């Protein structure tokens, strides 16, 4: 049975992806913070679904902010299954506000979850995938990893970093038979918009005058959109991730946009030839260096 480790399964895309994959016959390790305390009800909900439907879901504690927590979780999966076929890095948080008014500690927190958290889990699974010469990593990014929006500056920066990291390791891991793909969701009503803290620097915030009220107004508008007939169900993201996992090896896309794309599909199509050309030159240089040795 193929297995998958998914981070951030207490709600949203993570929970939906966990149940979707399990219903497809995968063994899912649904990870989250504090499954025995703060998120105990989330754990019990997933386990109840698994028992009722006869599907395979194991809930495991994994805090992407902690090296030790990540390593313990991955060691547990390996000790039980002996392998990790797929890692879905879904855990994330979104800071929305006056970018200047976020403290350095808050900026670091945003990156620690959205970027360094992915690096932690990826580095923990890669030795096992390289040994198996097989594996798939899907990193959940955002349209904000390709486009910049006002008041989303810190969040966008973390997702831009994630996009660059993901694409780079994709090239590096290909010789080991490991594939890497990016999922880029548009706006969905999962609660992510409201997951970040308020800006810490009140002095800077007040100096923006009435502009400081724009981010909350934007969130209100999003809330109205999510409750409208135009909203797209978050299940779309889980379905898109599942399609990538079930695609034949060698045919998986580097990027998939889920939901409303605001032109990102076009952006990806335009930039792909430039990126491919660069990589072709790099690979040719590597070949020449190998021959000369």
C-alpha cells in the first residue's frame, strides 16, 4: 500500500487531502500539532472517519517549527512502514497587514512555518527517498508565491522563497528518481486568511493613518466572496494534489494552479521556456565538466 505523510491536517487543505487520499486506498499519516491536547478533537474526527469508512488514517504529532518533532514523526513512519512514498507539505500560516508594522520576530515566524518548516520535513524524508530511489514531494504554495499583493508582503515573501526552493531541489533530486511538484491555490475559504497575528509595531501601524484599516476591509471582502456562489470548494485543492500523486512518474507537472488563477497559469506558461532554457545550459555545462574530468 502506498503511503503519504501530510502536514497541517487539523483543518483545511490538509484534512481534505488526508481523507481524499485515504479514500483512494492510500495509507495516510495525517500530522498536526498537539493532537493529544489542543487539537485532540481534530484527531478524533479524522480517526472516526477512518473507522466509519474503513480507510487507513494514522494521526501523528508533527510540529514543523521543531526539528526534533519532525524527526520523531518521520522516524515513526519509517519504523512502521519502512518507507515514505509521498510527502505533502501543507502546513502554513498567512500574515495579512501593514508589512512595515510586522516585527522582525513576526517575519521570522512567518518564514519559520511556511519556508523553514518545509525544509525541515523535506530534509527528514529525503535520505529515505534517495535510498529507495523513488518518492514524491508536493509543496503547497500559493498564487502569492508568483504574484505580489499589497498587505500580503511577508506572506508573499515566504511563498516566493518556497517556490524557488522547490524548483531548485526538483532539479537536484531528479537523478535519484524523486519528483517534486508545487500546488498553487487561489483564494479559498479555509480560514487561512485569519490565521496570522496582528501587526506588533503599533507605532508604525498608527503612522499609516486610515490605511491601517485597509487590510481588515480586504478580509471582510474576502469573507463575502467565500460565502458567495462564485466561491470554489476547497476540495478542489485536495483533488488536484491527488491527481498529481496518481499521475504516472515522469508525467507529473512542476506546478498546478488550483481554483481562481488571476493569470498565474499564463505567468507559468510564459516563464517556463525561460527556466527550461537556463536549466538546459546548466546541464550542458555539467556534462562538459564531467567529460573534462
